[in-house]
């Protein structure tokens, strides 16, 4: 690891002297203090330091080389980390947030490597909370934060329309000979913006089984739009999901479930430095009454172009046996079970923090 960082540091130092190399170091650090109630079996409150609240903490390298004739070579390596512990994010991957290389031209770009799925790209544009790591769409629909390994991705812009599509041979690990369906993921995202309006549609087809059982599959489609009116931007969206072959949707009570997710939100800039964001999410799991709501509100104040302070609050409202917490559906076990919400119980959370970009 020391050798890896030494090489990266030397490359960055060389870039400072020779700007034409087109390599840039960038990053973001986000940390805060969070309180959540009704956690664990006893419904206790929890106070802790958290990392990556509005944005995941990360550092990265972007590279570009002009090859002439409108053709460019591009590179991006992005590493996530938990600023409260110093641990690497994305299950300990060095460049778990992004790792791709490709070519760009006036006809579009083709990238190879670990990349964001179409649902994540869609969520960045159409979630009022910009798929914040805490208190947003990722809690009630984590697929909007997905990335895919071993992927080929095309992105093209044509006037007000942006179109992209990806195909991942194995979306989370290594390809297995003779198991061509295992881990396969593909999807597309088309976005159109003109004047104060924008509208987008996205699709994702993810095989979530094992080499021995490749049948589990989840299909998702989403549509959303925004409208800007003065200092406000309004959001509305819908996502359809269906599991097949024994697959389970996050938060569903049974396998092969279907669900409808709806959301409405607003971002309002009270001043050039201060903005408020409010969003309501509702997920309807078909043929069940276990349908949760999540409400989120954030106030963000910019101290400068690179540093801001924020306060975020969220309330998860559960019905029947649903178990949605402000930070997601129950998934903890062992020591992590302290964050779990008991079936049908609600949860409130609040976090105050600082975010700095470099």
C-alpha cells in the first residue's frame, strides 16, 4: 500500500509541474454527529459520529489525454472511505466507488471497468437528496446506489438529451466459466432537459443469484421529472420493481415480491448560500400492508465554495411488519443488530455535520 500511494503522490506532483498531463486529484470529506431513536430490541437511542452523510467521503484521480481529431483518452479512479474510522468503503476496495478507463469523442464515450449503474445515474439527477448516503432514497431503495464490476458503458449527449447504457458481465465479483447469467446486470438511462423542465427514464435488469442457482432476477424501471420555478425546484418520481426466481427485494416480506415506489420533493434556495430540501418517499409492497413511508428534510449552508454545514432529519413510518429505519431496511446481525428497528415500529434520526471538497 505504501508503494501504491508513493506512486500516486509522485504522479500528482508531476502533474503540478506538467499540467498538460491532464491528471487531477480531487476528493470530499463529510462527517457529522447523529442521533437515532428506537434501535435494537430495547428501542434505545444511539448517539454517534458518522461519515458520509450528504455525500460519501472519497478521494480520486481523473485523467485525460487529447489524442487529436476530437478523440480523448479518459481515466477515473475513486476511493471511498469512512472518515470516522479511516477504513476503506465499498467492502474494503481500494477504488470501490469508480475505476474505469475509456475513449471519448463527439459521438459519445465508452468506458470499461467498475462503474455506476443506470439506476444510480438516474437517482443522482432525480432524487432531491442526490442519493445522500444518509436520510434519502438509498434508505428505502438501495438499488439507486448500485455500481457494477466488469462493465462496458456508453454515454452520449445530443442537444438536450443524454443517453447511456451499460452491460456488466458479472456485476459484483469475478466471472465464472459456464455461468454466463450469474451476476449479469444491464440497463439504460435517458434524460431530456429543456428550459425549466427535465424528464428521465431508467431500466435495470440484475441477476442476483449464485453460480449454482442463476435464476434469481430483479427488474426495475423508473421515471421522474423536475420543474424549476424561481428559487425552487420540484421533483416527482416513480419506480416499479419485480423479483423473480426466488429473489428478494430489499424490505419485502417474501420472495418474488413486487413493489411501487413514489416520491415527491422540493429544493428551495432561500439565499445563494442557504438551501432547504424536503422529500417524502412511499413504497407499496404488493399484496401486503407492510408499506413504509420515509420523510427527510435538510438545511445546508455554504461557508465557501468548498465547505458547507448541514442539519438533516428523517422519520421512518412503518406499517404492519415493515422494518424501515432512517438508514435503511433491517440488515444488521450480531453487533450491527443494534441499528435494527422492530417490526411496525417507527424511527427518528437527526445528524449535524460538515462537508469539505478539495
